[in-house]
């Protein structure tokens, strides 16, 4: 293992701001894994730390394929994580909306440029991503439809779902989108959780990434974890359920639960008198793919996404 500095700048507080990368093997740029881009992506950083730990053992055992180089960047935004802010603490900008970056621009543009210049030319790219709405997912692989997406390779992760979505105009500044345009087979992996460490989903995600690495012959590793034949889903076909009232959200069903139309999946409770303002019900038969997890919700907030069977 070799530790390299991807980006560094002086900081007005404590140590320098520094982004570190962990390299394994040697030779062609084969796989890059990027962890926390935002300050609340604790699950994503934890998963990367465990991948670094496992790759260290695999390298010591000679189980990284000769001529293959793997790069892991556990955190791209340690400053925001240190001060418990999701976005860049100085101006609230999102590094993951700054790609491919600009090395003469604002701070987050310069950070994105340094990261992207390091990541280009890798054959495969994995980003441990988070959703813009707070909540839990069924762990899955997500790809933007750029014309360069590789669904067959996405299925090699062996996760329950592989989702695709049409990029919106503001998605063109995402790492995943630009990575694909620069000829990297890029995948966003959603590990079920963001601001809390979920050990079960973490292990599921780590096993999936190692499985993909094994199946693409980057490492020699025999997986004993559960392997799924992935369901390929278009995100546009997921059923969205929104809040009819503002109030306290009490979830009745969890992510991954199977529901039928009319099943109660949550209550919205009046924050002052405790009365149930709304029984949130399933609108279709299927699997709860996403569930909002903040205790207080606003009217019309996205509460659930259901994959219809």
C-alpha cells in the first residue's frame, strides 16, 4: 500500500486540508473507488476504510492481479465532516456538483479538478454516493444514462438492484456523469445509509465491491456472501409517495419490505396534539426501495419509493 496526497491546501484551523489516496498493486489504472464527497457521508467513508483494510491483506497475500492498480480515496471533504456540515463549510457548495472542476476557480472547483485529474484514465470507477433526500435505500448500483453506461458490468456486483436514470441538466456536473464521458466505466453504489454506520449494509456493499473486483479479474478473491441476480430498474418507473401533511413521521414498514396496495407504511402525527393527520399507504404491490428517515417532514416531501412487482 502507498499513500499519496491528491490535494492539499493550508487551512485557517489546525492542520492543512488534505485529500489522501491509498494505492494498491501497480501497472495500468484499473479501478478507482471514491468515498465521502460530503461531510455527512459517514457510511461511505467507513466502507472505504474497510476496503483499504481488506485490500492491504489481499496485497500482502499476493491476491491483487499483476499489472493492476487500485486507488481508494476514503474522503474528499474531511473539513466538512470535522465540523458536521454536509456541504463545503465556507460557502455551502457541493463538491459533487463541481466536476470536472476548474483548477483556477473557487475552492470546491479546485478540489474537484484535483480529484478528477487523478481519476481520469482508470478503467473502472466506483463512487460511494448518497441521495439528496435523507433516508434509507435498498443497497444498489446506480448509473446515469449517458450512452456510455455498462449495465452488464454493473450486474457483476451481485446486488439486488441496478438502477438507471435519465440525467437532468444539473446532473452533468456530477462525478459519475463526467467519469463516463472520460471513458471510465463508472458506477454509483448506494450503501443503504448515509449519516449513520449500518454494519449489515456496509458488509453487503463491501462484499459486492470485492465480488465485482474478482469477476473483472482485478483481485483473486472467492466470495462466500449472498449473490443476487440483479433486478434492472428504471428510476422513472419507481412509484413515489409524498407527504400529504407536515408533521412527525412514524414509519411502520422498513426498507426492503414487501407491500400491497392499501398497506399502511407510515403515520404523520400532529406535532402538538398527537393526532394522526395521515395514514400513508402503499399505492402498488412491490418492495419499498427508499424510505425517508428524518422524524419531521414537510408537506409534499418525498417519503417512499416503491419498486412495483
